């Protein structure tokens, strides 16, 4: 029951924060907030991907981290060369699959 109350409180807090921008009379956020908003997306993406790259199974080890880092580097290099996201993702997926097959 306690967990349910915590989840409800988190949900209400999230809803309240999002609704605050809709209820306000001004359609644009304050200038200080507007300067920071473009950085939210990259920060969230980094917060999700960096732990997944450095500790894919929850703990850092060379055997797990190296293939993930090589696949990420391959994706970046392919994207820079081709400017095609599908090519970059499929190339990195292929390298990752090959490394999982070759390395135990």
C-alpha cells in the first residue's frame, strides 16, 4: 500500500509540474528556463546511454563494456560518413552481433 501511495504522489507531482505551464497566462516560459530547455533532451539521452554503454549488465567489466563502446563508436563513425541513421544503427548492430558471436 505504501508503494502505491508513493507512485500516486510521484504521478500527481509530475502532472502538477506539467500542468503549471498550461495554466499560466503567458504562453512562453521565463527567459532563464527557455535558455535551459534545449539542454534537457541531450542530458536525458546521456543519462540513459552512458550507463548502458559503460555497464551494460549493471557492473563495469572489460568483456561487456568494450563491445558496447566499439558498437557505439562504429555507429557514430558510420553516421558521420553516410549521414544515414539506419545505416549507422544497422552497422553497429551487425558489429555488436559479430562480437557477441566471436567473443564468448
